[in-house]
C-alpha cells in the first residue's frame, strides 16, 4: 500500500542565470568597444544585471549567478563613470586648445 501523505521531492542542481552571464559578457565587451559605441553596451549590461539579480533572488535557490550579475553591474557603472570623466577631460582639453587663439 502507498502512503498518500508521502511527499515526493526532486533535487536538482541550481543553474546559472543566463542574464547574469550576459550582463558580465556585455560589460566586458563594452569596455573594449567604448570608443566605437560609447555607453550603449554598458546600459544593456546594467539592465540585464538588475533583472538577473531580481530573478536569482526570487528563484528559491533554483538559479545562481547573483555575484556574476553584480560584477556586470559594477563594471558597467564604473565604465560609464570613467567614460564621462574621460570625455569631460578631453572636452576641457579641446576647449583650452581652441581658446588659445592658435586654432580659432
């Protein structure tokens, strides 16, 4: 006879969240393509990273990759910050160059 109150439990290995891996990959590739396509890749990495962190938190242990998504977010935000600082420095340098009177 079978016990009707017996509960069957399946144990599966947690899988890495795909968006977490995409976030890290896009943020790393965005560093290389920063001068060709500025900031666009980093915005995509940040969006994917936030969605991935939400999905991993709410997966009840069936997904991993929280740290990978966090790494993608950190790289994305820092790349945007350093890009803006770099563009500002280049802009100030060009402004100073053209205000010397030699090129204007």
